[in-house]
């Protein structure tokens, strides 16, 4: 199972999302080919109701604590309630560091 699939399974179990996207964006960075280190997560869940942005992020980090301590280097989070969700989240910017200019 890929790390992206593992992340998706854990977040689905914890948040029962109405929408979830987990994308590996490692290819956009200066890392070895096939690496799974940089991820973008879009999560829409009523479990986020009443939580400030920082609290939402903390909940996701808590669920993914093991992965955050190991293989995940970067995690872009776009977290919404059903009421806030407008059908899409912003794209990640292109990485300009590490010789990928």
C-alpha cells in the first residue's frame, strides 16, 4: 500500500469525510524519483465543525503522528466543513528550491 493510500485510510477512519483527496506531490520537489514525502490533502468533514484552522490541523497531525515522525516531510492541508466546501481547493505552488528552478 502506498503512503498516500495509508494517509487516506487513516483520515477516512478518523473524520468520515464527505470528500477526501490525498495527492503525493513529491515529484514537484528535488527528491529521488519515486519518493513519497510531500503530500496535499483536501478533506471535507463535519467533524471539523466549530474548530479553528489551527485546531483542524492539530487533529490531522494527531491522526498522522506516526507518518509525520517518519516518511512525511511536507503536508499541505486544505480542511473544510461541508458548509465551507466550494468544490475545489487551491493548487500547490511549484517548488523553486533545491535546484528545481
